C-alpha cells in the first residue's frame, strides 16, 4: 500500500514538476510610423486637339503654343484658333489649380496695347480648365484667373482649352504673345 501511495504521490507531483520547468514567453510590440508629405506634381503637357495651332514641348512642365495664322492676310482680322492641352497631374492632398496670364491676352510685342486708327494691338482669349470633376472658365483679361479647388487628392489629366476668337477689329502687324501660368498648390 505504501508503494501505491508513493506511485500516486509521484503521479500527482509530475504535472507540477513539468509546469515548473516551463519557460515564460515574453511579449513585445513594435510600432511602425511614417509621414507622407503633401505633394503635387505637373508633368509635361501634350496637345490633345487644336485648330489653327501647333504645340511643342519646350522642357519639363512647359511648352509653346503657336497660332498658325493669327490674322487674315486680306482683312487683318483675327482668325479663330483653339488648342486643347492635357497636363498630367498628381496631388495627394487637397489642392488648388490656378491659371492666369502674364499680359491678360495676346499683346503686340513693343506695343502700347491701345487701339489706333481702327486697328488694335491686343487680343483677349478664353481659358477653360477641367480637373477633378470641376470646370472653370475665364477671359484672359488683366487679373482674371481660372481657379479650381479640389477638396481631396486627385491624379489624372487636367484639360486646358485656350480659344482665340476670330473677327472683330483688325490687328496691327507684328508679333503677339502672352504666357499662361498654371500653378498647382497644396491647400493650406
């Protein structure tokens, strides 16, 4: 009986001995964090369509639109011209697209911008932009801008249409130019 008691005592003690030999497992945690800064990028534009115009890329994020025939050779009246440009854009935060012009229209180089003797040396045009489901249009007068506010990030093609009207008061002979400035800014 003593033997049975010893065997029973040993059997009961074995699980406790096995537990006493188990090692404790530790737990840890590793947090990963990072910050993606707000960023907006305009890539090189391409011409999607046009009439009486040509487009040439002159480098990253810029190009030159040339109006093939600005004035009718027999009447000196402006000839209608249109260009539709596609500008690849990516912006990972709320942002604003602003389009403005330097001269407010096509101005004769070296001219005063005045109408003299039944001729003019300034020709306004319209600018229209479509981006992130919105469209805005303005005439290229001094201080006029096209602005699109996007409340979220967006990626795709901004469509920019420039339309020069035909007809009206004849133009003084010369070279006419303007610069269209496209700004893409993260909203503050």
